[in-house]
C-alpha cells in the first residue's frame, strides 16, 4: 500500500480537550512532580474508541479496527487487563506471558538483533586490528614511536616524539571522521533511507575500508582508509542502537540494546584472535591484522534487508500499514502489534504538541531539529544525560586498553607475541564479563550498574599503574599489571560498557532520535579521538603510572556526574521517557543529594534495614469503574526506585 496521509491526532479525542492538552504540554516541559503519565490515561472509554476509529480510517487500517480498539484499551490500562471485557482469556494470557516469560518473542525479532550484533562485532574488530598493528606498522612506514624502536632505528628523541603524534593521529582518524562527519551524516540518511538502508551503507564502508588499509604503501594512504572506515563505523554506531531500541519490547529493551556492547566486545575478542593468528606472518603481519576486519561485514551486507524496518520510523513517515506489518513480525500476536501501533501514534501526537508549544513548526530540517535539542527542555536534559554517559566511557580509561593494550604490555616488558597474548586475554575478559549485563541492565538499572562499577574501575586502574613501579626484572611486574588491567576490564564490561549506547538510543523522543543519537555518538567519538591522539605522547611524557593515575581520577569525576544528573530509564517505554526527562535537572540532583544519598548511607553503612525507600518518580496506574468515564489513581502503586 502506498504512503497514506498523516492521521490528524489533535482532531481526534486524545487531545481534543484544551485543558488536558495544556496540562500534557506543561508536564512534558517541566515535570516538577516526577509523575510519569501514560498519554492515554484519563480518556473516557467511548471517546478513546472513537479516536481509534478515526485513526484507523485516516491510516487505512479499518480492516484491523477491532484489534486496534482492543490494543488501545490495553495500552491505556496495561496492568488492568482482567478488567477489559473486550479481551478473551487467550488474549489475556498472551499479555501475561509478556511479563512472566519476558524473553519469549518471535524469531524475527532475534534475527534482527543478531544482525545488529554482527554490526557491533564489525565495530570491535575494526578497533582491535589497529591495536595489534601498532606494534609494526609505524616501523614499516618509517615513523617509529616507542623508545625501543626509535633507538633501534637511530631516530632522535624529538623525531620520536613527533612520530608518536603521527601514530596517534592515524589511530584517531576513524573517531575524527565519526565526530565531524559520519555521525551527522547519519541523520539525513536515516531520515530518507530508514534504519536498514543506513546500516547497509555503513556495512559497505566497513567491508571495503579494511581491505584498502591492507594494501597501503604510505601512512597518508592509511589515514585516508581509516577516515573511510570511520564513516562506516559512525553510520552503524548511530543507527544500530536506535534500531534495536525501536524494535524491542520495553521489558527487555535494555538487554537487547546492550547487545551492541556485548558483541562489540566479541568483535574485540575476535580481532585479538586474528592478531594472534597472523603474528608470524613477517612484514605483512600488520596488513593482515588491519585487513581481517572485513570478514564480519560480509553477513551484515547480505542479511540486513531480510530484517523488518523500524515501525517507529515507518510511523514517523506516516506509513502506518507498513508499520503494522513490521510490528506483526516483531511481536507474538497481532493484538500486541496493534497495541504498540496505537500507543506510538498517541505519543507522536504528544511530541508534536510539545514542539509546537515551544514555538517551532513541524519540520524535517536537520538544523532546526539540532537547535531544538538545546532549546526544548525535555530534549536538553536528554542531551545532557547521554553526553555524561558517552564522555564517561572515554574518561574511565577503557579505550587506552582497547586501542593501545599491545603497546602498554610491550612497555611492561612483554615481547610482541606476549603482548598480543595479553591483549587476547583482555579481549576475552571484556566479552565474558559483558554477559551479566544482559540480565542486570533491566533489573538493577542503568544507574545502578554505573554507580557500582565506576568506584571499582577507579581503584583497579590506579593499582595497575602502581604495578609499573615493580622492578621490570621481577616476574610479578608484567603479571600484576595484566592482573589489574583484567580486573578493571571485568568491572567495565557489565557497567560502562553496555550502558552508554543503550541509554543514548532510548532517551530522545522519536522526532529527534536520529539527530540526538548523532550528537551522543559525536560526543563519544570526539573524546575517543582525543584519547587516541594523545595517549602515545602521554605514555612518553607521564609514564604509565601517570597516565593510569590520570584516567583513574577521571573515574571519580564521572561517578559524581552520573550520581547527580543521570535519570534511570529501566523498563519504561520509549514514550514514557518523555515524562522522565521532563523532570528538571535541579530537582533530580536535589533528590539524589538530600534523599537518595542519605538513604544509601543509612541502609548500607549503618545497616538500618527498615529505612524507608525514597521515590522520585510516581508512575500512574489506571483503575476502571462501572461508569463510562474511567478513574485515575494519580499516586499509583508503581514507582521507579532511584538508586
């Protein structure tokens, strides 16, 4: 069916009441009560059903009108399905199974997540190829950058210092490309080509660029290839987490979206395996290490078009019939697909009202949407929160290991083979310890994982730096450095590893999701580029002890920012997060300092088990009555516990 006209959301009953409309806009702008509203709560049943009829007619979906009406009633009252007389017992059981068997979903959903995971593995392998190649490509190109290699080549200390900047620049090129070009290119590409089309283009770049890197004859050619590699990485990095977030059910969204980091870690591990496999290839070792990264891009190029397109993107383009067909492939039953379709529609209307109330006209103009990231309070808070977790990923120091672990272990006295073996261990730890987050990210929450892991990353990284003072002649020197690096990695993988991209993919409203994720990814990769550029020189100037200590201190800075300014998002629908990010930043920080922090001190330091748990968010619950107009229980029994 061809594209249909946009349903007139405000003409229907959802926002027909001017008082209700003003209240909705006000709460999406400045939610001082911390109340998380379902946009359908408070609408009388008859009025809601009439609105569904209008939506179905405008969207050319009258053939599924009964399903849409049932779905709308379920979306309005998800915890009260037993009170919805329109549902039969089989439908009620299906809805209960969503909670009781939260990982039971169609094969098509998991196939799409697997393809997205392959995209993440490409990302990890791309990083690791340069990690191993750092040991040999500078010598081939005549730019030795370590004390030992410079001495062997008879290069002066000044030239060696200059070479370290060149090597750092080569390594930083993909992240420079993502920050200044690819991250922003992904917004218009997503807008016009959709999620699948953008991922396909990124996969093509990721297929060809590593092969080009393997045939370079000058470091300038390698720079060009790595800039092209960054283009592919950036398109996938922005799009894949958003795609996963948009197709995943809310109850397991964190677990599915964090597969980006899980399989990035797997790609890092595969890259370390490939680096080891070709370690004895002689002068071509670095070429094989860089070129092997093309392998996981092959199934991604071939398989992405077999996945359903994002239903939220299709609805943004007013292709409602295609969005419904996509949801049917991604949900267990047509009823669940119809429920999600109507609920997304209701929240899109609310987002349009928010944009219009802020004084902006609806537009697909990139620059307008970028400006609205900072001018609309709800968006601005999402920018702030995603920026904190993205910058924290670089502040924590993980990428000094991911990019330069071979060089770090070599500086600790390891041979090239031993350094690559130690790096292989790093990749293995990174992958294995990422698995717990699949289950914990939607139970302990995003904040909980970060607040637990950052203090542990601080002391393990600091201890790893201290171990460089162990005499190099001692067998404990390399062993203890590796031990604390692995321990640091084990704390990183279930916390700051999966959270940033999962978090950033879910916090922006659909109207600004692509440009918001572009900003988050650009922020992350800008600092990744800074790290890649500066760390070789930092190792020479500050020695490993100083470099490790510097990044250890940044972990404490990141911990404070996360504690004060990062809202929890676990198990909330993408639509409900509009209300979470309408809570003012000052109120959130005040709550953490005056209520959450004293609670944790009393509960876990003083061991007062009966200390009452404070609540920041109050989720509305819905109650039905015999009257046609349903009642609202404003306080509800559902609360989001902030930790």
